[in-house]
């Protein structure tokens, strides 16, 4: 079922977002296709996080429409919205783990809220998710303040995947990970994407991730999506920022 | 017993297959059906099919599979494994193969750490709280020493004194606190006067309300009330600020830059509080007297002239100084407790809340204890 349907699972049209007099996004349009891993890049401060947060409904928009699973989020009532929210998972940049809950409770939290399943299955699912994200089961009873930066990312991914969502939003998932862990993380995202037919919306600056994990790349700049395409399209582009980004010093080792 | 195969409900049928048995799974094996799936799996686990020589779990009819479904199949496979003979999983679509492989890596699930039995925990909690009292006192001493040390260094090198920060804190804890402090003490003054007149009238002793109001407000109520308000308003703010700075490693950042957090963060706050408290206590006392006088006039018919001359007879400068002299000490206690609690905040939001609460509760407790000690002291020296 993965990659079977090429329809857009997220459809953003003419989205305008701003604070006060300042426009962050101006009539931006973007499609995310079902089953793909979309890498989202752009200069710092270009509004990548703003777009993600607007799609997630954490930030108000001035105009435009956002459709997720074919449901227009503007017109959706609370029940429809919450049904949509159960079908996506979010990995925040800093993890956003609940600091007063253990890892186990963090991962179980969304499942416990929505499903009536036994404690045994909940515990098993925690171990399964932790194993999937490459952590040992003993991690389950630690508190977020006792975890390292990389472990926080992994636990946050495990929590984002707790309800086996159809879309996951990853905000800089590999930042702060060592290159080996980052590679494993990309591998993991690809495995899950294949297995679960997952759609991944990934804000990242990791060129390795862009190259190995992403099916398509979207570039944000000048308040719009400058270019959407494959890595080859990015390399062929003559846009100055893209040339600097994909052909610069740091890129050469990866792309060449 | 089994749910029929409609709306993608998951099913698991047992059918004979050669010498053995095939378990045919169908439907949606996903999180949305997790409660039903779990029942099916538990029923099959109990049914004891493990004795069969050949057992096949046929998953070809599964329309959707996610981690929950894959894990439950894996759990079934493990439960039905005897010795080295594991059931075969047949008909797995390539899309799901990697997911099933993922859950195979899941090791045995460890038991969560169980809490000890009730009475033992209660005894443990008592022991811990007793030890905490000692820790609190030690923490207070430690912080006092640290503040005195920082103060001594600032006195030796006055250029290290953080004037801007102190003035900023002074604005927060003094200037901005004036309206609420004045309002509340004014109202309390009104209430004391009203109750005094109401009760004293029975003995025809209305006018003594002025004595009561003057002594009570200047000696005790004014400063105590203000101290409690300051503990709730500024002490809690100090704890929350220092605590969240600790959580976000801002305190560590200061230290690595060669600054002493006590000197930079704590000393200006405590100094501001020590300056602010007498001012607030004075304003509070005045507001309470004004409120009392107003009530005495409007409710008790005591003319302002009479009130003032009675007040002049009833109180001496001693009452006033006894009240005000306590203010800086109370400020010191509130500030030190707030800073100790702020420095004790751990990584979690819950811990921040706990220490902010502890800061206010302990401050108020110690303020009242100190007020009592002062009362004994002044009584014994006859002031």
C-alpha cells in the first residue's frame, strides 16, 4: 500500500501567515503526497517552523486553505479536527517530552487517552517502540531530565509514533545526533515509511538525510516554496541560495 | 464468538492444515482495533494449540498492519513456540516484512518497577520528611553563608555591585507591589476598626478602638501582612525565575563565563527585597491606619480630629520602630528561602511547581516564627 496512491495527503493553498506588519509566508502552496518522505529546507528564519506549526494548527493564518487527508482544516469541527490529530504524530525539535512523566508514561500517554487496552499490551508497545527507535527497554523508567539529547529525540519519535500515525512531522530530527545515529535515524524513518505507508514531512538541514531518506525536497525562500523536486533537480537549479546550499563547502563531501 | 469479517474488523480463524493447524488472520490489524485484537490473541494463546507439530500463522488476508498488529502476531508466535519450534508466518506481504522484522527484535518485556507495600511507604515518607527538615535548615545556612560571602566580595570591590539589576528588582518587588499592598492593608484596617467598634460598643468603649488599631497595625499586623503578601508575590517569583534558569542551564552558562550566580542573580534580589520590605511595611501600616480612621469616622462616628489626638496618646514611636525593625529580617528570610528553593529545582515542570509552592509555604511559616521570636524578645526587654 505504500506509494500506491500518489494523491496529496496534505494540500496547502495560498497560505499567508504573518505577525503584525511582517509577512512570513505569502500565498504559499505545497502538496505532500501520500507515502513520501518530503524534506523541507530553507534558510534559518525563512519560516519552515511557521509553516509546520500552521499546518498543525498551532499558529493562526491570515488566509489560504490547508487540507489534511482531504479535510479542510478551516471548516472542520472539533471532532473532525481531533480525529485528524490522532492520525498524525509530531516530533518537536526539542523533543517536548512531558518532563514530569517517565519515558514509559510519555509513550503510553496518547495510547492510554484514546484506546482501552491492557497495561500488559501498553508496556509491550512501549518496549516495541523503544526497540524500533534503537533504545533499550531499561530506558522506559527514566525521566526526560535523565536522558541525553539523542535519546530525547528517539523517545520523542517513539511517542510521535505511539498511535501508528499516517503522517509524521519531524522538526530537525537528526540535529544533535552523531553521524552514525543520524544515519540510523534516517534508516529507521525509511523502514517505518515502507512498513506503515507513513508519510513523512521532515524539516531538516542534514544533507545526508536529504540525499538518502527523502523522496522529494521542497525549498522555502522569499516567503514561498522556491522549488520542489528530487535531489537531482536541486543540484541542477541555478538559484543562488540553492547553489550555495547544495554546492557549498559542506555539501561537496556529501553530494559529490 | 468471533466477530464477523465486516468493516475490516480483525479475525483469527483456526483451520486444519495437513497434520497441523493454520491460524488465518484477516482484517485490519491496527491500533484502532487494538482492544479487540488483544482479546483474540489472548483467547488463542490460552487455547493450547502449541502442542501441534506444525503451526502456521497465515497473515495473507490482513488488509492493514501496523506496530500494534505486528507486535500481537509476534506475541502469539512467541507464546506458541515450544522449544526450538516456532510457528511459521506465511503470506506476509513485502510491504510489511520489515515491520515484522522490527518487532522480532523486541526483547522480553521487563516488569515495571513496583512500588513497595503501603505501610512501608508511609514509614519511608515519614523518615524522608524528617531528613528533609534537616536539609532545609542546612540549605538555609548554606545560602546565608553564600550570600554573606558574595556581599563581602562586593564590599571589597564595590565596582562588582550590580546596581542596574538591583534597581530593576526593586521596581518589580517594591514599586509594582505598592498598589496591591496598599489596597489590602487599607481593607484590613477597615475591617479591624469595624469589628473593634462593633464589639467595644457593648461596653461603651468605642474610642478604645483607636488604641487597638494603632498598636495592632504598627506592631504586628502591618508588617506581618505585608511579609505574607511579599512571600506570595515576590518570593514565588524569585523561585520560579531561578528555577527555570536552572532548568535551561542559564545558571551553568553564567558559571562557565566566570560569574558567581550568587553575586549576579541572588544578591541583587535579596538586597532589593531587604530595601523594599520596610518601605512596603510603612506604606501598609499607613494605609491600614487610614482605612481604620475612615471606618471609625463613617461607621463609628469618631471625628478625624478625635481619632488623631487619641492615636497620638495611644501609641509611641516604640510601636512604630518595633514593627519596622522586623521588616528587613523578614525580607531576608523570604529571599533566602526563595533562592534556596529556586536552586533546588530539578529538570521537570512538576519540580518547578513543587519548589515554588514550598518556597511560599516555608516563607510564611518562617516569617510567623520569626515574628513570634521578636515578640518574645521585645516583651522581655520591655519595649
